[in-house]
C-alpha cells in the first residue's frame, strides 16, 4: 500500500467508526440505555471518542481503557486500537484490532472489517524485526522499561526511538538508545561485562524521606543500589526538614553507607542538614578508608514534581 493509500485508510477508519460510535452505532445506543457501571462506561467511552477526534490519543487511550474495563463492548475495543495506533504503539494496536475482529459487534459492516484487516496488515509490515543475541544466557531484555519475550532470538517492536536495556545478575547493565524506520530489520549482539560496580546505601533519619542519586529518584526512606565507580550526588528531602545535597566518591567493588541526619526546619532557611557518614568503603580485601564528601554544594528548592506521574499513556 502506498503512503497516500495508507493515510486514506487511516482517515476512513478514524472518521467512519468514531462518527458511527457517537451518532449511530447500536453499541452506543445500548450503552445510553444502561445505568450504573454501564453508564460510567458510556461516559468514559464518549470522552474517549471526543479525545480521539481531537487527536489527543493519550487521553483517548485512558478513557477507552476505563470504559472497556467496566463494559468490554467490541466497539470500545476497536476505538482502543485506534488510540494505540495514534500513539505509535503498533504492537498493542494490532492486538486490540485482532481481538475486535475475532468478535465484532453484531451486524458489523463487512467493508469496514476488511479495512481494519488491511490496516492491521500495514502495521504488521511497519514493525521492526530485531534479531537479538545476548550473553550470558538468561539475561533479560527490556524496551522502554517493558520486559520483552524473544521468539527464537527475534523481537518485534514499534518503529521510532527506543531505549534498550539488557541486564543479568553479576553483570553491568547494557543500555542503548536506538531509532528505527518503519519496516526495517536490525541485529543486536551483546556480551555483558562482569560487574565491578560499587554500591551506595543511603539511610535518612526521617522515615519516608525522598532520596535522589545523581538527579534520579532512588527510593523513599532508604536507598540501596549499585553505582558506577566515581563521584555521585546525593539529595534527601522531607517536609518540615532542611534539605541537603552532598557528593561522595564510590570505589570499584566497594560499598558506601551513609546515615543522613536531617534537622527540622526553623523557617529561617539557609541551614543545610548535616550528613553523618558511618563506616567506610567496604571491599573484599578489608576496609578502605577515605570517603570523600564535598561541603560546597547548595541544596535546591523542594520540587513537588518529583512525586508527579504523567500518565497520558498506559504501558
């Protein structure tokens, strides 16, 4: 199918079914006649259709998922596929369309079902075929944070930009950002390196204090994670307490343990909480002294956005 033909198919599918869902679909009339949970499902469905028509595919996806959970009507499943396709999530859209085609609504138009099959075939041809070889055996492969299952070493994924991560216990994690064109084929051969990472353990004196390591969330109340050898910035914040920021150096195959003592805020500001570093670097050969702490860093203002989760799409 040509690009122009592909766009035409998309336009026909979007307008035809979204309009039918709002104006004349028997499934929609059935939803209007229902009450309770079905009424909530109908309202979520209508929100989804409106968002879909406005091109807000993330909002449409959430609304259709809510509607389908309350009332798994075929027309909702179809529109769910439209939202997923609009987000570029072809694999999930293919799954939704195939489930719809397996059990469409009664009296579904044959020409529309054919158009859906054609669109599904087009998306299947657009998927990336990635041949993956990883060592050691048993390493886990994730794309954009989602674990993947390899079928005889082959992985299908959506076109576009992705983050690939491969991990195994005792080995350094492999991470790579790649961008693929629709329908392309690629190979990935990865030999993980044995881990020589250090370890960083941070225990604040205040339960539920938020911890960040090198600007990334590291836990609440306690953080225990591997880190690359070198300098790392630690920040701990809790409501009602002065924040602090410190830098420590972690050696190869060593552990740095930090007991962070927070002091209550006096309202005057300017006092940075102290950090008590207990112990030393622990390594296989014994105790290595000399944890490096930099006292010249300024604590940043509390950022409430740390706790925010943007959920326009569900993965």
